[in-house]
C-alpha cells in the first residue's frame, strides 16, 4: 500500500468554493464518471473477495461537486474451481463508509464477536454485510447479501484466512488515514476501537427544595458550595503531563509488557496524551491487546 495519504487528501478531498458551489479535482480525469482505486487486494478462498480503497465523484455537468471515499468490497463466486471475479454476473459490490469500516475493523481485530452492516438507498437494492465465525476451515467468514430488483435475493459467503484478515485490517486503517492524514497511527488505532457503553452514573439525584420551605430560620445555615468534581479512578485526567505520560508508557512497556519492543513503545509515545494514558492503564491491568496490535502492524508476518 504505497499511498501518500497527505498528497491524495490535499489533491482530491479538499475542495474549493466556486460560484457558490463546491468544486473538487476529478479523481479519474480520463473517465470522470468512474472512480479510482488507490490500493487493492484480492482474496482467493472458497469464493472471491476484492478489496479496495476507493474514491469517486458526484458531478453536475462537467464539474465534480462532491467526493466519496470508502472501502469497496466485491464478492464473486467460484464455479467449478474457477474464480469468476469481474466476469461474475451475480457479483455483489458494496462500499463501506467510515462508520461501516470502523465496525468491520473492530470485528476483524477480535474486539466484537460479529459484524453487521446494511446499505439502504432510494431506488437501489438493499445490501447487507455480516461477519462471523462459521467453522474450523477459516478463522472468520463474511457474507454479502443483496435483494434483486425482481424481488429475489442472493448471497455470497467468503472465508477469510489469517493473511486475508491482515490485509483487510490494513485497508480499514488506510481509509482512516486517508480521511485524517495528520493523525498519528497510534491515535487512529485508539479511535478505531469500538465504542464502550458508558457506565451508569452513581451520583444521587438531589431534589429541588420546595420554595414554600425555603425560609431562613435562625438556626439555618446557607448551603455550602459543592466540592469540585473528582475524576473516577478509571477516567483520564484532563491535565496529564505529556512527558510524564511518555515515562509511564516506557515503564509499563519495558517492565510489564512481555515483548518489550522499543519501536512499539516509541510509536505509542508519539500519540496523544489521552491515548498514552489508555495504554498505560490497560497495561497496568495486564491487558496488552492494543500494544500487540501496534507491534503486529510494525512487524507484519513474512509470507
């Protein structure tokens, strides 16, 4: 994936206002109505799955007035040992936005047990994508489902090997990097984590006093101002010192993390303070899942 994310973002995703209408550089000048694949990967399994970082424009006349960025997935059948790929008249194509990609990444990373995404657009067939653990043949499987215009439905199931999961994860991160090229890899990884449901507040509700009982008797004292809010033990403090956070990351990485990889530690130290605080707290709790993810991205397996 040799992509200059900052240059691509600046060239195609930053528009300018012209005559009250946004204007963008067409992503494919030779074929303006066709999109552009920035990076591709092909899965050959029990069926075919094409993966691509994809850009396309909306046009008014000859002017590109909008740009779309997404992760394009093309499911195709394998018939009598032959992969039909683009020649498959029954192939199913879906393009996921960042919301869908974030959910897909969380499932691929093992943060959620399953994945489901639905695309419903006016005057277009309904499409669905699901991910799950199907059997022992493949670690994970994905199924694409589409309703045809005649009311019938079809689906294609693709099994994913470990290498396929790795390439899919990198393309998910690639879309995030394309949309936010100035963020560090550590920050992007932190934001790709699934959203956790907020814990219910333990603060008791204080009823408003009855105005009829608000007399100032001789023995009554004015109410004292409440104490400033104290963060709970699991919350990140708003005034964390960056250097202190870096030292904490180094200490946890070298003393508690079994890998003790200095490159990964430095990568985490380059992230925002809130992310470092999260890594430290997870490490102190014995959870090095996110540490290992960054290590695996920096040290991909050799094929």
